[in-house]
C-alpha cells in the first residue's frame, strides 16, 4: 500500500504545475538541498483554503496561465512543466520582473508560499542552526520555574 | 512543534494560563440547524476592544453574547509550528492586501482574542499630544490625559504592561539599544502586556508560555466568568434593524473548513461591533447604513523594514520580541522598533529565488530586522467589493513617503552604529546600502511611494468618533450616528493614528465608552442576572 499523501485541495493538474514551480523557485545550495519538495507542495495545499478568497479562486487559473504561458511570455513553444529547471527559473523570473502587476503578484505570492513552507521545515531550520523548538521548551520551563504567583496575583 | 507531553506533565499546573476555563462557550462548528439566540447585548468580535466591552457589560449584569468568527485556540494548543499557527490564528493567512500605491500587506487575527493573540503585546498609553489633539481638534469630551488616567490604570491592572526581564535578552536586543545610544538616542524599555515573559519570541504565532496577556487569557475568560456567553466560529453578515433601532445581528456558523453552514440570528437591544477597522465598517455597509463617514478616514500606520547584516553571529531567534523602542522621533511621526520573523516569513520579504534566496538566507543568523512605524497623515477607505467583502483602499501621500524614507534612513543609521555591514532596504530602486555614508541616498531618493515595500498590523479610524456625523461614523462615545442600539468598540473608533501601538488605546477607549453606555443607554436587561436577582 502506498504511503503517498495526495493534495486535498489542488487538482492533480494544478499540483503538477505547482510541483514545477516549486522545483524552479526553491532554494538550492548553501546547505539548502533537502529533498522536501513534496512536503512544500502539501503545505501549500493545506494553506490554500486559508488564503484570501481572490487568491484562492485565482490560483488554479494562475497556475494554468503559468503552464501555458511560455509561448506568449518566453518565446518557447512548450509548457512550463516540460521546461528544464534553468529554463523554468528564467521564465518565472520574467514573471517576477514583469511590468504587469497581475503577473508579478501571482509569482510573488507563489514564491512567498514556497519559501515559507521550505524554510520552516524542521530539517531546514536544523541546517540553519535555528533552534526555536529548543527555545520553546527552555522558555516554557523558565517561566514555570520563575513565575512569581503572588506578584502577579495568581490564581486570578 | 508543540510542547512534548512529558514536559507538559513535568510542568504540572505551574503555568496558570494553561488552566484557564472557558465556560459558556460553544462553537458554530457544532451547529446542526439554524438558530435564533437572544441576549441583552451582542458583541461581534473578541479582540482588543470586543473582549473589553463584553467583559464590562457582563460584569454590570447584562446577558452578553460574544460572537467570534475565528475559533477558540487555548494557550496549550500554541506551538512554534509557524504554518499551522498562521492557518489557525490569522485571517486570510496574514496575506490580505491594502490596495493602492504602494500595495500594503496587512495581517490581523481571526480567533478568540483577535489580533491580541498574534501581536507583539506592546502596551503603551495614548501619547498626551494625541489625546490633546482629540480634545482640541475633534472636541471630544472626557478624553484629556487627566480624564483618561484612571481608565488607563484600570486597563493596565488587567493587561499588566511591564518591561522585559534581563535574562531573556539576546544579542539583537543588545545591539538595538547599543546602536541607539551611540547615536545619542534614548532606547526605551518596551512596555508589553505580559506576566513574566521568558523571551520565546513566538508572540506572532500565539504565546505557548502563557506570558502574553492577550484578550484570550484576560478579558475573555473574565467576561465568561461574569456570565457572558461565547460562540466561536460564527460570522456576522449584517446588523438587523427595526426602523432606526438596531435589534441584533444575523450571520452564518462556520464549519471546520471555515465554510458557512447554518444561519443564525441574534436578538439584542445592544449591538456592539468590534470586528476590527476593516470588518466593522464592512458590516455597517452591508447593513445598508449609508452615512458618509462609514469606512472613511482609514489610517494604516505603515511599517517599513530594514534588515541589517552583521559579521558577528546575532542568532536573532534567541531573545525576546522587541524589548526596546525609540520614541525620540514620535513628534516627526516615526516610531522605531524591531521584530524578528522566523526564516520562512523573512525569506518572502527578501529578494531572490533558488540559489540567490539560499545565499541570502544562509546569513539568517547574522541578520537583524529593524523597522519604523509611520504615524500617517494619508487616509484611505474601506469599501465593499463585488463579493460584499470589505476591501481597503489607501495610497501613501508624498509627505508620508518622505517620513517613511526618513524613518528608514534613521533605522539604517542605528543598524550601522550597531555594527551592521549591510542594510537591505524596502525600496525596489535602492535595494541595499553598505556604509553609513550611503544613508544620504535614502534621504535623496525621490519621494515616490511606488516601489516601497510596506506592511501593517495597525489599521484604524474607519468608523471614528466625532461630534458630527459629517466627521465620523460614531458619536463621542462610539454610538453609531442616526440609529440607536448600535455601537462600535474597536480600532475603527480612533479619531486619528496614535503613533504608538494601539492596543491599550483601544482597550481604554472602549472602557471609557462602555461605562457611558451602562450609565445612559443600557436598557433594563430583559434576561439579565441583575434583574433576575
């Protein structure tokens, strides 16, 4: 039996386009080569219902525009999902630099979601030496040990 | 991550906020049919203003019903899992936009406790010059610093503003104060509503230690103990009227995916809107109130960020949230403070994709983000979009653009004085400077709002108090003009921006106003315990 978790909110075609976007945008090098693209995709899928209505409704359309956009915006008679990583990245950078606000905002929004999901993955935080989880335990314990109940009027 | 079970067991009951009871609480998720409810007062929203109003009215003996669109998330459910917390606690995942030039990112809470659950807990009294402006220019009564003193004191007894304990300060906290002192500025120990903060710096994602004294752990449970009832996951669509008398609200319960499910109607002689400066005017407009001032006078307290990059390791994740602020320039409309976002949030605000993003984020532990809050003179509007949801329109004026640039220049001066080697700027046309000598380039920048990256968590003024309906949507005590039984109790009330973080101002104004409502307006409560007893 497969353990693969499928996106709940994205259709399979939207998920395939988003996977290509993640592959192109995600950080690489400098200690950021973790194989977590599937995790990033699932996190974005989980986040989708929480996004502003316009973004939520517009994302599937935006993903299709990205998919079929290379002939129009990059002069290549191919779809995004068939471009190699360098080509896809250059293509998406073109959207980020576009003078058309809607194009720019779409890829800016996707970039923010990809980077947020990527950099908050526990293995990435660990590689960065960011130990917020350890601080959680330290500080909860510190407060419990040093809280002056009388001074603060507990129990309130 | 959440706190492991064995740690929770070890801590026992030594964290009081983890023991708070929320009696009289229901969730709209459990609704199985349409519902009609009744109360003496219905309060829409449970944040900085709504929770205060509900608590005070309940303690006065009224039967109070709080409706909150978000869910009840208790202290013990808070964790350092940023994505999970953002999905649970923020409206629209914190990705709302204020439309205009420039577009401004806006975040607010959507949970029991509202934005107080996800703010930094800054707790400053309204500056005297602002109170004086409201007294002199707006001619509002009982709002001078002398009249407000006991009101602030009352709010502070509940919220407990205090300064940060030294054992929770990290390198970045020290750098900020040192940089300011080198420039001859006066870093002030920040006042934050907390009881023994231990410095986790997870304020924006719920406080797992329980230290932050948000409405979730103060006014809401206090109001519930006084007999108020709370229905979470209940979204109000509009106010219901009988002639010019507001007689309650109607809306929809929300299911587990926040989709509207069954309908509800609440009958109440007092209807108090505290849904925030975006949604309160939205509800008023959807209720077909046509007063000119509803939704106007929106100010947004824009926030521009600079990221300083240091040679030394800063480890910005170690140390408390914003232990200091610079108030030296409040008269110029500039407040300087700092907030360290987790890597995933900060990365979205920095340039680059692929290797470029990786290269810059590999420096995260050398970074220190510092920002300036601008007391704006520009005003915008809240309007209803085609989907009947409120949208914010706002553009930065030339004067505020200049103030923003001056604020950013001052932040860079502070960061360089603290030892930064580079400053990443919020300008598309001037992305970085590498020396204090370059700060002049910021001041020389053409004051063009396009291309400035701004965000805000402080919108206000969209149903402001005034003496005449031509100048505001509510009277001097938050009663909506031209109708009876309808009140506003959130940041919408503020007649002008306050220059500092507004939580205490909101709580104090609502305290002031609620006392007045009780004295003059509250009807003989039909179902109140006061009469029943």
